[in-house]
C-alpha cells in the first residue's frame, strides 16, 4: 500500500469521526432545508386546474358545452365509455343534483340504441353526499373492479373508519357500485329500470328514457287521468314485489324518482338500496317508500293506502328473507364442520 493510499484511508476515517454533521444533531438541524409554505388553493383554482389538465383531450369533443365547474371531471368520468366505443358524444345535461348529474349521450352504433344516459357523480371535492350511515348498515363495501372488501382487510377497514382520502373515495365508489348492481339484478328480473350498460369509477352508463330533445319527466311533474294512474300504480307495485323478492328496498322511492314516458314508468336512483334482512331500519325505510308512492297516486285519484300496502309487503317478504337467512346460517355451520 502506498503512503498516499494509506493517508487517504486514515483521513476519511478521522473526517468521519469528527464530522459535526454525523455527531452533532444541532448541526444537522441547521443544514436541513426549510420547506417552503405552499398557499392553499382556492375553490376556483382547483376547478381551473382540473379543466386545464383534462379539457377536451384526445379528440373527445362534445356537443354539450360543459360549465367551467364540470368540464374537467365530466370528460374524465366519461372518457372510458368513449374509449370503449359506447358513446360518441355528450349532447345535453338532462338532470342535476347534489350528488350527480345525468347527461343525454349519443350512443355508439354497436350498442343497438341511439341515445343513452350517463349518470356522473361529482368529484369528492364538489359533491354533497347525504348522510348514508342509515343505508350502509348490512351492506358490503364494493370495489369498481368487482368484489367486496373483506372484513379482515384491516388497512382498508381502518381507512374507511377514519375517513381518510382513500377511505372516502372507496366509500363513494361503493355507493355507486351498489346502484349499478341493483340495476343489473332488477333489469334481469324484468323490473322497469334503466338497462345498465357500463360502469366506471365515477359514472354509470344506462338506458335513456325520452327523445332527442326532451328527457322523460318525473311523475311528480305529471298529472294523470284516473284510469292511467291506476294502471301505473299497479306497475309500481309490481316493481316493489320484484325488488323485495330480491331483498332490495329502494330507500328513496317517490314520484321524484319515477320517470314517465310513452305511458310507461321507469324507476331510477338506486345508490341507497338496503337489504330487507340485514338492515335494522329496513321496515321504516320500506314504509317511507310505500307511503310516498301512495301519496302521489292518491292525489291522482287512485284508491290506495300506504300503511296497508306496507303491512302486506312486509309480512310477506320479511318472513321470506328470515327463512333465507336461517338457511344460509345453517349451510355455513355445515361447511365449518
């Protein structure tokens, strides 16, 4: 070993031993770079940022001109439907709400229809979801890619309990997926609901009620003659039976969530559905739905009583769901053995 090499080795050892940055905590603190404070962005700045980064990118230009507050998130939410050749254009906004907006879209020829409806949930920073604790009881947390969150997934369950950004987003996605699954189940069972076509993290694509210039109005905006009202009342009751046969309670059913077009009704808005057997408030929720429906049809001249209809439905389907739950529990015990 040369003198120079040995000197260098010893020097580095002594330098390391006496280096204040390695032995003096105060010296390290003085050298630590200061974090520059970034002022919190205003609501308007957030909106502009979303619009700038999303915008009309990739050729997805729409006839409907979105407002500044919705441009970025609207196109982002619908892009997957455009990329999958399900829609070719967004034509108009036909229904607005605190949680979501509904848009009339031009359907791609491969869908077999001319028009479809896209229900787009607002981004978490803009939406105002109702207090959904009442409806969450007994419901699984659903993921958009399929499947439910397992109860032993501690990390995810902790995020949900703490309301973190990830947990809040997952809860929102679950809310949307419960609506999509309810539509799938009920449509296949022959219920008067929109045909579910596709789902993304923030939107549902479904069948459209209306024409190219007018969306189907809600029953609350329609006055019926008595004969037609009786016929439509019977149709709504038929749908209540279908829902309950599949253990589904709408949770927010009224004339505001029943569309009317070409002498037919279409029941919409299912994110808050509850299971008749697993939610302790199921009876109260069903009673509220039935009473609201009967109030509207009574005003149209139909002889109906919400309390009587509720008792008939509850006695029949609660007993059925209880037997199903007991059978499921029995099978689970056998499997464990």
